[in-house]
């Protein structure tokens, strides 16, 4: 059996050995960070030290960061905060999101609709960038929040968050960005961006799952999602996940955006050239000027889910862009939003590379893919 090759770093990343070591050490800090005795104080110090490291990277104050359980939770908290304004304060509430958001935004606004919160979807152009004229035209007098992701998980397109945020600010509208895919892959400085809220997730940067972060410019703009004790400035009740928070600090210390970009861009260009050279009738959808690690490619005449299953059998770990819903396979909403026809949409695979990816792996993947595609097309 040939070696398995992992090509799905946008889904999650392997934990770096040094981070695993830190996690094991972190298990020994078993005190509850809210306890006043020495063990509790030790756990609290661990937590605050990570918060300070992250604040230095993001360019914010440590007390503007909340530890959550995931990027999904961070996104939910920002959006669901608005239920209070609608239901308790009886204000009209309208939200703008982009057409290529992650399901943790898309599905959450659908829930908000049941509370009377309205939303509109900002279209993107065929390269996946926000259509600025359409964006400006969609603001209403009751628009309270814009939520637009910084980098897309399927096509890697990166938005000009600074500009989008400035437009929202001119209209006194709060701005949230889901930076789950961007963080670690590009510079993310909240002060430069000007955002009010920003979400990120530890497992995308070679750290354990079950830890997310929410940057909040000002606590008065947010409501807790979980109620209970007074953890995280009463913004997120629940005993903090100290081992993961300790390991996350080590993962943060390993971040080197410039070398990450150079490495993944090099791997990606090798992969794309090999694909072009060896497999006919393919169409690329990813943004070349976006995330350096992402390749979205359709293989004409081949059903993406079957292709991904065949890849699995041949030792290639890769995703399709589509989602399974009630037994049916839905075309990717991201590819639809950039105008990709459904048949091409459903023949797409998303490859995403990372720190451990190599050019040799690219050669092996293309070699195996060529065989699979020829078989499936025959
Ligand atoms: N937002 C984006 C853009 C993502 O790609 C993901 C995960 O793939 C999430 C949010 C959810 O993050 P988590 O897995 O930490 O809930």
C-alpha cells in the first residue's frame, strides 16, 4: 500500500510534534483557572500568557480576546448576539453576509430569520471578490452588522476587509470577519483591518481542536452565547480548556507567515503544473492571488464525490467542495456564487497544502490521479 498523502489542510491541520508535546505538558495544569489557590492561579497564568501572545500577533489588547470552543462558536456568538436587540430591545435588525461564507455563518443567519432578524447576501464577482457596488447598495437604515470572511476555504479568495470595513463604519454598522482560514496563512492585524469582531480557530494552525477565539473590540457590543459563571469577562461561561490554550501558545510561536507562503506557493505551483501536464480537460477555480495553499480544480466528466472516494482508496486525502444534505449531494454554494455551472461544480476537488506538504507528494498525487481519472473517464 502506498503512503497516504494529506491534501486537506483547509479542513484541519496535523498537530505539530512540538505542539503535541506542549499539549501533554498542558494536561498537568489541571487547576480551574477561576480557583483562587495556587493551582488555579497557575492555570490562569498559562491562559493569560497565551492571550498576551495572541494579542501581540493580532495587534489588540489581551482583554479584547475571548477563548471559545471553535471558529463555529465564535461566529455564532457574534451573529446570535443580535437576537437580544431584536427580541428584547424590539429593534429592527438587518445583517449583510457574503455569498461565499462558511456554513457556520450561512446556517446561523437562517436561524436568526426565525427570530425576525433579516439578512441579505452580498454577491461576489466571478473571481470571488465582493461586488463593491452591490455591497454598498444593500445597506439599509436597520443594518446592524456585516459579516464577511477574510479568506475563503474553497477557492482561497481573500477580501479587502479594510475597505469593506471602512464602508460599513461610514454607515455606523458593526463589522465581523471570519478569519478562520486567513489566520496563520497571511498577516491578520485587527487594528489595520478596523474590524469590531474577528473569529479564528486553533486547529487550522497545527494546534488541537476544540479551541477558538473571538476578538471583540468592545464588550458592550456583544452578548454571551453560554450563560453561567463569570469566565472570559462573563462573555463565555465554561471552565477554560487550559491544555489546548497552552498548546496553542506553542503553535503561535511557530507561525511564520512569509515562509509558510513561500513554501505553499512553491508546492502549489508544482502541483498545478503537473496537473496541467498530465491530466486533460481540467478547470481551475481558485484565486491565484488569494491563499497560497489552495487549489480548486474540476475534472470534466467525473463526479467529484466518486472521485474523492477513489482518491481515498488510492491513499489521497482530499475534499470536494460540495456538501451532503439529506442524502443528496448539493453543488458547492461557493462555486455557484462565482458562476460555475453545476455539472462542473460537482466535478470539483479542493486540494489544500500545508507545512508538511512536499513536491514529491505532488508528483505522487498527480501520478495516482492520472490513473484514477483515466479509469473513471473510460
Ligand atoms: N469558518 C471557516 C472559513 C472555516 O473554514 C471553518 C472550518 O473549516 C470554520 C469557520 C469553522 O471552524 P471550526 O472548525 O473551528 O468550528
